[in-house]
C-alpha cells in the first residue's frame, strides 16, 4: 500500500477531539446528496411522503421540460411520476413480526419487530434510501446504500472532505489501522455512520437523531433486530462465502 496514502488516511480518519456539538446542520444529509435538501427529520410518514413527492417531481423536471411540446410524452411522464409515488407510499411497512425481505437485507440491523417501528423506502438508481419511524416519534433515522465499487477507505476520505474527521473509526485490524470498517460522526444532535457491508457488496451511510438513537434499545426492550439472530443460524460454509 502507498505510504503517502496510509499517512493521509490515518490523519483524516483519526478521532476528531473537537467534533461540533451544537449544529445539526453540520451533519445534515443534504451535504452528502442534494436529494436530501430540507429533509424533514422528525416528520411523520405522511409529511415525508409529501416531501418525497416533491423530490421525485424534481428528478423528472428535465424530462418534463423536454416534453413541453409533446402532450402525449408529458402525460406518460406524469403517469410515471404517479406510479413512482404510489410505490413509495406502498413501501411503508410496520414491523410486526412478519417475514419480510428486509429481515435478511442490508438494513436488517436497523429495526426491530413488535415495538412500533416502521419504514418507508425510495429507490434511487441502483441504490435505496430507507426512512425509519418509531412509536409516533417521527422520522428518526435515514439510511442510504451505495454499491461498493471502491475501497471503503477511499469512500471515507470523501466523507471527511464533506463532514470533517470522524468522531470514531473502527478498523478490521486496530493495530495496523489500514482497513477501516466503520466511521461515526456525532455532534450531539445527529449521529452519522458509514459502514462497509461486504456481505451485501454495499456501503451504507446513515443519519440518526441522537436523542432517539440513545433510547432505541430501551424502547425495543427484548425485541432485537433481525440481524441479531442470523449469524448463529447460518451454515459456516455460507458464512465463509459471504466473507470472501
């Protein structure tokens, strides 16, 4: 590995002793992607659905402008927008102990069943945005996925350019500190986390309201995320394949 890269990564990914503690905006998802502009954190699902509708319409704006002189094309685009929004509304799921595809998905450690948690999903190209709600407390966590096409260390360097040094960084080997696996930014109001998920060939970035995040274990009680019961049940041979 290039020595300059190692030194640069070590400096940028090291613990930040002066992480901001009073500005939610300093870790806002909007800085990661413009599609999160004015994201209504703490909103209910209806408010979020309206927000996502506006975001969806914006994504289709260029195509609508191109079809301004073609009524049929304009109608088709409007129908596509309507279908996209209906799919987002229909994605709202209350986790009540049922078998869902999310129980064995990249977000299977982000929620628990039978404790008032729910989620809404919005597809974004080849990725997804997941919006989590709990016990009527509104939107408390957002998770977005990205296909893992680059080394996680390189991905984290990009995040440090946006958000500054992480509050904490975890490494596959704490001694060499050459292979980061997770990084957390915390300003007292929002907690942002980036993780490499080689088992799903993905990287996830999440933003959570600290107040709810710190209480989630208490709110869940004995209910554990689906991921908590997966590893012990999987055949060792399968686990070996997932780790390769």
